[in-house]
C-alpha cells in the first residue's frame, strides 16, 4: 500500500471525489473542493493524504493547516464544518493514513492534529468535546412526515404561514439576502462571521448549492444554505432575524427544507452539530432528530490548547462582540473567524 500526499494543484480531484461520493463513511466535507475553498479564501494551505492499493484508491483524509489565535499551528480535518477525518476501506488502512499524517506533522513542525471523525475509529488520539450531530430520518410521504411532528411544532409552522411568511429557493442570486441575515445573527450571537467570499467560493465550487429564504412581505427575515450529499440534505448555516422570532421563521424554514428533501426521495436530514441540552439541541430534537455522537479527536503537544479550551479562553469577548455595529463585525469578523477552526 502506498501513502501519497498532494496539494490542491497536484491532486487528482476526479479520482478523489469519485471515491468520496460512493463511500459509506464519507461526508460532503471530504470532497476535494472544501480544501480549495478554505485555501482560496483564508490563505491556509490544504493537504490531501491518500492510500493506494496499486492503482485503486482505498482511503483518504483532507487536511488544512491553520494558525491558531491562542496556540501554534494545527492541522485540522476539517475546519469550519462538522465533519472530516479519515475515510478508509478498513481500519488498517485508516491507521496507515494516520501514520502518514504523523510524518507530515513532524516534517512541518506542527504539534496539534485535529481529526473530526463522524464515526468511531481506531486512531490512537484522545476524544474531546461533547458535541453530537442531529439527524432526522425522512419519510417518503410528506403527509406522514408532517404527522410525525408534535402538535406544538405543527402549530408554530402554521403560525408562520398564517402570518403570511413565504419561502423561496434560490441559486447564487440568493447569497446577498442570506448573508445579510447571517451577518446580523452572528453579531447577535456574539460570534465572528465568515466573509461573504467564503460563501461565494462554496457556490462556485459546489454549483448545486441552494439558498432557502424566508420572506415577510418584501423583506428576507431568514435563510439557510442547503447541500445534498448521497441520501442526505444538510443545512450547515441557517439564521433568522431575532426581531421576527415571534413569527416562527426558523420553523417554516426547516419545514420547507425537510418537505423538499422528502419530495426528492432523500433518506436523512442533517441538522448539524449541537451541545446536548443547548437551545439549538432542543430545537432540533423537537423535529424527531436523533443524536449521533461525534468522535472529534486531537493530539496536543507542547502545552497547546484544544479547540474547546480555546473557545473557553475567548468566551469573555462574546458579550462585547454583541454590542458592535454589524458594519464593524462584517469587516473584522472574518479576520477573527479564519483563526477559529469551529
């Protein structure tokens, strides 16, 4: 077996992505385009490590080298998203890939490795964090899907409809409205936003990306970025304006996304990660979503902080960030965001 490392330029993207789209352990974030997006927007170098049995690809792991705000450089698979890590045909191949990564860490003098596996692995790294991903099994019939929801949730969706909120699917033309809502929501959460260029590159790299917008009259008050991978719809970024929460725009947004996924014949709806017991966790759970533990693993050398510790150290800035004008967070937010891997 041969372990190979490639840059964005040297990578055989067709072979890589063909392997990913059919592998049962793969996720959308294993696709080669994500490393290219991050490298292009945030100027971090991406690395693609693969395992070959003669001319047959049998395992991969995409990586990005980040410079941390409170720690030295780290190699992450994959930053800014929920999943990544090693995707291989067998545990032995996965371990061989891990050893190949270790050699790259030594050569590049990087002390922190952060692998965001969705499933349990035999990689000898410590698991960190308490995050779970929330996944809703879908019905083939939208009426059956609707009946599976509790009365409170159905009433919230009906309330949004009675208030005459409307949903709209959009291609790249929906980005300005989505980003406006996203930017305001991130400020209100006290979290630095990605740059608009980050989302522009996602659209260019994955042309089937769609935006789902929620309108109140002529104003967009909610929006989500939707992706489809294998049998699953994902909504990695979704927001609504807090001043309109009383109209339940989030409930209508997710119902339309779920309804559309059912009509497309998809089997799963991925709400993304949450901490158990949090507000977002409870929101997702009310739809019937099931929690799946995430197996995020890291090796820490030289006293570096893990991601969880880094975020704890930065918690004091959240309240101050909420008080900044949105125009300011739009400029300085991406400069901070690029250094926070979560």
